[in-house]
C-alpha cells in the first residue's frame, strides 16, 4: 500500500497540472499499470491526499484483560496445548477448575471465555507462547510486492537450458554464531555446465551483491542470461530487480523452504565453498582479501580440473527412486561439447586450459588456505617459502602428503607427536648394500627369495620372523625408485636418500 500511495501521489501531481490531451495519456498508463477502474482512478488522481484517509471509529474490543487472564490460567492448566485442542477442552477444563475452587468466573465472563474461537485463542496467547519458549519470532519485513513480480522456477522446470542460466546463493562464514558481522560468499553455478564462480562479500548487503554479479559477468566464458535465487532479502530487493531488468536478464526465484529447487548451487556450497574454506568464522577486510585470493585460483582449478556428476534422469517406482547420471566431466569439457558456444569462445577455453598447471594451482590454493587457517589461529607459525621453492617443496611432498592427514590447512587437526625414533636396531643395516645389488640385478625378485638367500649366505643370523621387516624395506626401496622415475629424485618416505643403483 505504501508503494501504491507513492505512485498515486506522484502521478496525481502530473495529472492535475497536465493539459487535456496529456491527462488522457497519463490516465491510460495509470489504469494499465494498476488495473483500477477509470472512475476510481480519476478520483485518486484528483484527490490523492484525502482518498486513503480512514473514517469511522476503531473496532471495539470484545475480550478484555479479565478474559485474557482467565484464558492464560486455563491454557496453563491444559499443559499449553494448541488453540484447536484447547477449544474442545474449554468446557471440561473450566468446569473442573470451578469445582475445585481454582477459578471463579461471573456469568458474563464465563460466556465470553467459552465463546472464544480457536484462532482467537492462538492470537491472544502469542506473547505468552513466545516468552515461555524463550524467544520471540522476528518480524519479517514484507517483500510480497517484489516477490510477486519475480516468477517461481522449481527444480523440474529447468529442463536442458543453454549455458548462461545460473543459480545464486549466499554462504555465511560465521562459525555457527549468527551474532555480529561476518564475511559471506556469493556462489553462482551454471545449470548447463556446472561452471561455478565464488565472490567474497565483506558484509551481507544488496548493493554489494549487484556489484559482485556485475564483476563476475566479465569472468564467465559465456553470456549471462538468467539469474535464479532463493527468497533471501539480499536477492529479493529493488536493487537487484532493477539491475536484471536494465540488463535484460531473466530473474526467477525458488519456492520458500524448498532447497531442492536450487539443488545445483546448494551442492556447490558444500563441494566447493565448504571444502575449500571450512566452517570457521571469518570477519574483517583481511579475511575477505585472503578469501578473494583463494577464489581467484580455485575457480580455475575447479572449473578446469574437477569433474562432477550431472543428473540425467530420475525414475520413481513406488517408494524406490532410481537416478541415472551423465559420465563425469569438468565444466570446461561440458562447455566445449555445447552447441550453444561459438568457436572463438571454445578456442579461448582450450588455450587457457592448456596453459594451466594443476599442481601449481593446487599449491596456490593450499597457500591461501594456510593464510585463512592463520587468521583463525594467529599463534600458528608462518612458513617462510615462496615462489619456485615453495612449488618444488609441494611437488616433493605429493607422494607422502597423505601421511599428514587432511591436506587442507583449513580442515587439518593439530598433529600428534611424531614417532621419529626406532624401537629396535635395523637387522639389515650391515647387508643392505648387498641386498640392493641383488635387487638391481633381479628387479622381479621377491622379498621372500632374497630373505632365503640371506639365510643361506649368513646362517643362524636371521630368524624367520624377520621376513616381514625385509619386505617393508624392499617395498620402500622400490617406491623410492619409482619416485626417481617420476620426479627425478629418490627420496624415501622417512626423508632418507637411498643409494642409486
């Protein structure tokens, strides 16, 4: 109604000062916009200030404080049941309370109490229910007029759209605490290809959302055509609605409380954002800048080197649901296979894909994650490595990185004390050079045959129970030789360099 009043006031001023021909045109536009009858529109435009004035006395109050207090007593005695059940129980409960002297009601008051409807009971008891539960429901700001202008699109309505129709969502990095301000991530996921873009927002504000979408449009390898959001106030507002209309974009929204309508972006919230950043709390400019650095690298790694599944069909037979998926493919591969992209766009994707180095990107991701981890734990020591030295160290650690647990610094638990000492002497230290010679001459020899040979050449030295130790040593030696072929160095898992054959 406030918007209608503003519209009537603005158009009314123009209408009253216009000429006869202009009044006809203004009236036609006003009727087409509002749907009012022309006679009603004429009255509004000729006297907009007096048309909405309320007349008459306010409605008299039927149930006074005495009825309200009696209702509270009956509700408490009935163990705080809902209004529909309380309405059915009211005659029985009131009679029981009066018989035992807990309630004394006059004739008029008793008739009013028994005549209250179930809906009125619930309405009168709203403050008491809120105080009893320890929380009051937050009054939501009405945005019904805006929501009515944005059509609803469900999960089943997408079909097979061309690249350019994206779903948008916000992920809060609040560490499970909603108080105060925290950094948010705006996630955009393309329906056709799964291409995902992430942008950090210092605060949750609709103007920043519009700026982030505008910035992301320049990074997309396809033209943005449509935007699908949830019913969050950060998306359902005048700023974003005006932006999509001015840019010729299709804006749709999901149904309230139906997250499956945005299944694509909800999946990326966990598989990309939470997997990269974790669930810790991030706030402040430094955290947003570090997050921006992480996303600038991860967008290349995720979209070019991370295959994902895409649902092909879902069949339901009774209670059984069967899902079939397309073969896993990266978003870049899906775009290259799409017939909606031009040859120039595909050539740009191929050139960028060929120029990317996956281990270097992953190393930069880990570096940014380490910076985020240090923000949440300032006492953590800072590693002094950069550039090619850092990349070389990262490549050298790839074969044994799994020993440290989670590779992501944002998800890693504090390490346990390392066991760096031997509990017993190495029984093969004196003959290991001899065993290495045998392995070089006979690469396919088993550890068991080597152990039997040692027993023959060194009788009464090795017991049968030491075979397992030799098997471990032989396996480590072969693993080191394999690393030498791959990485050009033979470094053992425990950091010792084995002798080269």
